[in-house]
C-alpha cells in the first residue's frame, strides 16, 4: 500500500496493527505446527482448559476485528456475548489456579507444632506415673452386663 493511499494520522495505528497481526500469525503457526492431540496429551487438565479458552478467545477476537473491518458494530452482534461467556470461564480457571497456589494448612504439622509448644518435660514424668497407676487400679464404673 502506498503512503498516499491513506491519511498519515493513522500511520502509527496501522503499523501497530500490522505488528500485532504478525505476532498473532507467528503464535498461531507455532500452535498449528504440532498436532492438537499431541499438545493436549502433554498438558494437565487445567492447562488444557487454559489452551482451549485461549484458542476460543483468540478466534472470537479475530472475528470481532473482522466485523469492525466490514463496518459492522460488534457490540450489537452475538460475538459480544460469546466473548463475555469465554471471559467468565477464564475467570473460573483463574480462581481455580489461585486456589491451587494458595497456602494450605497441614493439620498434622499444626497439631505437632502446638503439641511441642505446649510440651513440659516435668509433666512427662507425672504422665508416666499417672498412666502406670491408672493401669493398676480398677475402673470406678463398670458397664452393666446383660
């Protein structure tokens, strides 16, 4: 396209657009070079969901841009609802990812920590004595036998 075919005011925007399209093309070529089943087998289910959502979002975003180039307002088209639906799922996946990364309480370790913090070496001898004397004395109440 010759420089005199379009207004110079949009030259920077067109250069940015061309750069973005080239980046998208490069990434799509990388994704398309490997069979999808091979790619999905290498990923865990959460990463598979991320890949599928990214693919759907990218495709729908490209369609949004196509509509704009055709003079159609995409905000009045069904593509807007589709992009919102995909964003909802992306947020769900993000929440799941954040929950996986969140610190979890190891109940066993916490119990051991509290037990050792409350440990009293003098109390240990008295517990042994109490245990040995309680085994020598019969229980106070016995259950009734039928």
